[in-house]
C-alpha cells in the first residue's frame, strides 16, 4: 500500500520515495512533507522489504511508479538505505522516460560489514529475508549496471551502536553503512552529514541537501543551518 501522492500540478517535478529494509513509508514522512512544501509531487511507497529479493521488490513497485511517471514532468527518486539498491535495480529494468536524478541516503552500494557479520545467523535470515542477504559486501546477484544518470549520495558519520560503529564497520560510518560503501562510481556529488543511519531521512541538513540536489544537480557547499 502506498501513500497517496500529492499531485500538486501535473507539471511539477515528481519524487518517488523508497524506504529501507524493515522500514515503512512513515520513516520518510518528514522528508516527504519538506518536498511537498517546496513544490515537488511525491509518491511514498510501502513495499515488502523483508519478503523478497531486491529484483522482485523492483517488480512490485513498478505499477505504482509507472502510473506516477505518466505525469509530464521530471521524475526523481529519493531513497534511504536499501531503497537505493531497489531504485538502481528498478531503473536498470524499467527506466522512466523522464528520469532526472536520484538521491541516496545511506545506501550500502558496496554492502555492509554488519550484514557480513550477521548473515549467517538464523534470526537475521528470518527477520530480514532474501533482500537482507543481498546487503553483504560480497553478494551482488542483481549485477547492477553503472549509473548513467545524476546521482547524489548523502552519507552519515555518526553511530548509535558502538559495537558496529567502532568494531565492525570501517570508519567513518553511520552505524550500519560506512562512508566508503555509500560512495558510488559515477555519482555526480556526495556529502557527509553528522547523523546516524536511521537519522538520515529525518535530519534537517540531509533534507535541505536533498532538495538542493533535486533543484540544482549538486549539493550546497556552504553549511546548511
């Protein structure tokens, strides 16, 4: 089930919002409201992130995204965590004609050492499902192609869990994904924000920088207050 999009005019830019694994569209509501307030139409999708492989999740969101993409306006994706991998998979298979760019917040583009550590656990496999096993640093079954569209990467450098942040992940990291893993070859720009992995989509600076990238194709270099 998806949140109803704020159409806000047929020609205003549209943004598809995709949450991370084991999250819901509610985790992106603050970001969604900020986008709507600055003139973007939004489609904030719930998808079964723990039930299927990433490629199947991309198939699942296609009908809603395709309908939203029929608007005569530029189309963007803004995705948190694994939502960025779902986005890349979706674009590789169903690339919208008016695709204008993507912003990723804490996406493990090269996997997560936390997933490496936990993927052998029966509890981890039961809770995170097939997609959770695709978040390791070695699992790349979806063979994503290189990006040839504008991508902005926002990474966090604060963590809540000291075990993962200090002992498992390369530094700097956001407690789930390292800065190194969030980076993506071919990206247009990147920025580091002082927040944790779960805090990224709610953080005021990350939200303002997301809007800056959607508007200008780059992040603001001056500090955002």
